[in-house]
């Protein structure tokens, strides 16, 4: 439980620092440290990430670092995608979900290694870009609902490259979108748990959420003092190792 609590704190800190990445560790922590069934870990992760994301977004919202129009354009399709992704979990085995999860870790590590530098002015944010953002929102929401990740590592590049947002504005906006997608995915996942006779352990959800919220506030306080590029690259290395560990655990179950 001590290691799991440290993991929850680390998840919160990285989410507050980067607006992405940290939540992708929630499912492995719940599954491998707490011994939860895969689908139960995913559902629990959605609630935990939603709660942490909500509290992590508050300081950004107070500082007017949330682009609400983009939240609607990206977030509403994301909610629909999250519900659809959660529903599809009825038909996907645990091993396939974790294989997909391991692939996502590698994608996340690549995006963190590759710095996002291109920014567009408001005049360049065309209606076509908004359509692309909406489509990306649906796809990211689907990923959130299926495997229980917040998806910030996919959201932030889209907001910067397509939406023309600054990095800090993208982080705050991403946290609001993560919260919306996670809660929608959790609601969609309830029928999956019911079909499998699984029950949420609210004690674990509450503990992880509380520790994660504290970590997210710490991360936000540190965000102006730490070089985020170096932090992202270090975190990307951790994601690569985590991906190979999950593959080591998962691949034998495919045969």
C-alpha cells in the first residue's frame, strides 16, 4: 500500500506539472500493485483521474489558463467517444486491452521525447482545424473509455498544433477535457462492471484521489521552477520501461 500511495502521489505531481502523462500510470499501479482485475482497474482509474484532473484544473481556471471554446469543441466529442470506448470494453479481452495500453505507453513516450514547438496564431486556427480538433477529441475520448487513461499526451499536441494554444494554456485546457472524458468513461463503464459482477473499491479510489490531488497541487506549484522538457524526457524513459513490463506480463496471456 505504501508503494501504491507513492505511485498515486507521483501520478498527481506529473499531472499537475505537465497536464498529461501521470494518469497513464494509474491502471498499472492499480492492476500490478493493488492486484485489481484489469477492467476494475480501468474503471477505478477513470474515476481517480477524473477527480485528480478536476482539482488540478482549478488553479489553471483561476489564472484564466483554460480556453473554454476549445474545451467545448474538443471535450463534447470526447465525452461521446469515452462512452463509446467504455461500451466497447464489453467485447474486448483483458489481454487485448493491456496490449493496447502498452502500445499507448510507447506512443506517449514518443510524444514526450518529441517537443511540441509549432504554434499558430488565432487567425490561423481555421474552421478546418476546429473540425480536426473535434475528430481528435472523439478518438482521444474513445481511448480514455477503453483503457482508462486521461489522454493528455494526445490532447496537448492537438491543442498546440491545431488549436494554436500556448503550452500553459494547453495544459489547463487539457486538464478540463481529461476530467470530462474520465467521468463520462466511468459512467459508461458501470455496465461493464455489472456484467462481470465487479464492484468499485471506493476506499482505494478515495485514497488514490486524495493523494493524487495533493500531488497535482504540488506539481502546479513546481511547474514554473522545473524545466519541463527535461522532465518530459525522463518521464518518457519511465513509460518505455513500463510498456515493456506490461508486454512481459500480457503477451503470454494472448496464447
